[in-house]
């Protein structure tokens, strides 16, 4: 294989086509190292080479939550598969149309189990998740599966509001997962 062929194979392994229409669709680097490098190092390499890498570092630190969020969604799905106690037959994420609002909706977690639909939202940000995130998730779920039985999973890096925690204790169809729990450092927020 010549170097050009090798480069093409390498690029195929590093890129993933993002299906759908609209902003944000196209190709995406799926290797975390290369994605980080081309987002935060490559554009600033002349500054870094001249010893002024602090600006690149600050830019990377400020945007790190957004950068890691996509990878965390995959970890979230794996966590739900192994910790939900449900027999999950299919799991992923989904984009779907909302005809009334004339926009697309998204679920970070969507699947099917032996006991109903699996739905979820991943919020990897610096503040707690509030009830409005659950309300939006339930609206999207109603559009997608109607009134069928669902199991709702919410992941938050920074915890949950007191009213959302109280609500989850009253409802067995809501499971709150903190970033600490996701990585095995503390019990569930909804316990």
C-alpha cells in the first residue's frame, strides 16, 4: 500500500460521518486525541512554539466541558446498559422532527427494553440540572413514543436541584445519575 492509500485508510478510521441535515452535520473526528489536538493545539501552534501557549491552554480549559460532553454521552449509554437493571435490546441517541415547533428534537439516550422505552439526557456542565430539563425530556418523549411506558435517565456532571431530587424519589421511572456516580465515586443522586 502506498502512503496515499495508508493516509486514506487512517482518515477513514479517524472520521465518522454524522447523518442528518442541518447545522453540525458532516464529518467528525472520532479519535479523542486527534479531535483535541486539531481543536486546541493545531490552531495555536505558532503561539505555543513561541512560548505563549497560555492563551491556548486557557481556551482549552474554558471549553473542556463542551469538548468532553460527546464522549460522556457514550459512557452514559454504557452505564445505563450495565446499571439499569433492565434488559435493554437497543440503545443509542436519536434526532427526530417536531412538526409543531418546526425543528428537530434530540434525545441523548433512546432505547428499548423488556419493560418500556429508555430515554435520557446528558448535561455535562458546571451547574446543577433543574426540573425544566426533565420537563423538556418528557415533552420530547411524548412526541416520540406517545404515552407508552418509559424509564427516564438524567446525567449531570454537577448534580441536580433539590426539587428534581425530591421528584425522582417519588417516581420510580426517573433515575438521576451524577458524574461522580458515573465514574464509581458515590451513590446515585436519586437514592
